[in-house]
């Protein structure tokens, strides 16, 4: 048997058991990302096409995970694949600029008409890190305000408000510089800012925070944040790494609120690694290398031609009519599931093409319940995120959306029945 055949055979038996020469699993816990974990050894994807994924256990799954919402056009979309292969065939990345960056920046800013410039990164985490640094440099201040339950990646600032488990390893000084504000508590937000208005560099908002159970931020909370930021010279950062998909001008456009800086990623990369900071010209000048004293900003693969070319096609394909169609499918699916699980003590939250089933009234869902629902969904051929966030993709139609609703409702009822 060849070495390759032996390796493939070992992987097929149980990839989690693969160990290195000192006896440790090759990947910590057997996982390449902690966010894959669902309480038990996970299946491995073998291939994907459109809105379906096939795994190493022989299952065909409706893919409503979509790599944590990033695959807005599902798996292996032919036009995106063609653009990526064409870019790759000319060179995966270079040490000088490429023209694909300009194309994607132009397309992105056409959806964000109040913002002026874009700088690309490799992930949403990097985009938020850069936005915070820009805000601090431009204001000369250190402290930031975030909403409890918002998710802004895995930088120290983003992890600081997440409680003891998330904040392990984060320096005390960083934790002290971050003020967590309860979701939609307008008075708490106002008091926090007005207690030290000259101390805050930024207010960071996640308009549909999944960590808080996919709860909406109220219009009053958002407009108050905008007013306070304007009045006190604070930079308003709206994190749309996930929520950009929900409106032709992002979810902030649906609220009618313009940020000073907007961070995004996921859907703008066509399935490839990407992040972006879009912002007002005077703030983005902080990373203008022609300006004396500007902030250095790098990233070996930031703005690489493959991500940029694929992302440009993805944005073109996800036009306003597709945004509306996908949101309508998601709204109908959410309503359908909600009507079937309400008597079991569950509700379905979200907006547009994003939905998540949770026990009614819960601010956070315990890990064991999340894991049970993930496996019940998986056993019915539905793939969501480990937190059971479901995202629709453009290959889906009414038939698929109805399948998702049926499978999710059945999974929720199975979990609820086991808990009673």
C-alpha cells in the first residue's frame, strides 16, 4: 500500500486519532478551529456543491453553516471558482499591489455611499483590530465601548468583555480599557460615555449579535450611540462582518445610521480569506503610507488577487434583488419554525437570511443544549454552526428553505422532548 493510500485510510478511520511522533493529536483536541467543536468527534467534509455538503460518514447535508455565514453563494459556485482559478493561474499573491483590489473596493464602497476608502485584511478579526487602532490613533484615547454579547473576533480587545473563559490570557490593562454595555440599555450607554467622554476612542456595535442569541439592537440604542459618538468625538465602528448580507447597504443602511468605520469580511471574499475596513477619508488617512507618521498596516496576504477577484464576483452576484429574495426566504422559514416550536418553549431569532433557534427568553444558551441541537439537526441532514446559527445561500430556493424549516423544527422538538 502506498504512503498516500495509508494516510487516506487512516483519515477515513478516524482523523481525530492521528498522532504525531510524541503521541499528541496532530491538531489540539483533533480540531483545526475551536469553533468546530460540537461536543463529540466531528464529521469531516468531503465535498460541497451549491447548498449541499457531503461528509466522510456518507451523509448528504443541507449546508446552512456556509463556513460560518461566509459562503453567500454556497459551495463551488462556478463563476466564483472560475474567477479564483483565473487569478491563481496568474499568481497567488505578489509583493506589489494588484488591480483586483481596486475593483473590490469600488464595488464595496458603492454599497456604502457615506464612506470613502477601504483597506483590506485577511479576516474580520484583523479588520476590527485595525479599526480600533485607527480610532485610538485618530483620537489619542485608549478606551472602547462594546455591547455585551457582541462578537468581534479573537483579538484581545474583542475577547476582553466575553467573561472569564474568553478573557483568559488577556492582559488586565486591556480588560480595564474595555467597557461592556448591556444590549439595548440606552441609559447605561449614555452614563458610561458621559462619565468619561474624553477617555473613549471608539464605540463598537454588532447590530445582530449571535453570541447574545441573535438579538436585535434597538433603533434607539444605535441612534444614541451615533449621537454620543458625534457629540464627544468618539469613533463609531459598526461591525458588519456577518450582517452586511442583510441589506443592499448592509444592516447599518437598514437602520439608517452611518458609521465612521465599518468592518466586514466573510461574504465579500467569495469563500476566501478576507476582511475589510471601510471608513471616512480623514480616519482612513491614518493608514496612508504617503502621510508622515501614518500607522503601519501589513498582512502578507491582505488584498491578495484570489480573494479580491472571487470577492468581486460574489458581490456582483449578490445584488439587491438577491438580498431581498434571500431575506424573504429566511423570514418565512423563521416564522414557520417559530410557530411549530413555541409550545415547546423555544423561539427563533434573527433577521432576513440569518436564523437561530433558542430556548425562549434566553440571553445565552448553554453548550450542552447547543451541542444536542447541532447533532439532532445533523442527524436530520441539516448542517448549522455549533451555536446553531443558520445562514441561507443563493443556491437555495423555496423548496430548500422549507426543508430547512422542517428539519430544524423537528430537531428542536427532539431536544425539547429530551429535556422534559
